[in-house]
C-alpha cells in the first residue's frame, strides 16, 4: 500500500528521542476498520 501502519505487536528497539523532549501521543487509528477504510479509499482512487 505504500503507507505505514501502527501495530501494537511490533516492538521497535531503536530511535532517537524527540528534539522537543515531549512524549508522542498515539492517535488510536490502528484498528482494522480504520485500516480497511484507508485501503478502500486508496482503491477508489485507482479507479
């Protein structure tokens, strides 16, 4: 699909801290319904 998807089952063990030192907040858009909605939208663009 070419886009990144958040998955709570994936553990990423390396990154640099944010420059502004604030904690990132997850938007909660990782549900399968949200993913399917995005996939449907992309498919509709393809025609």
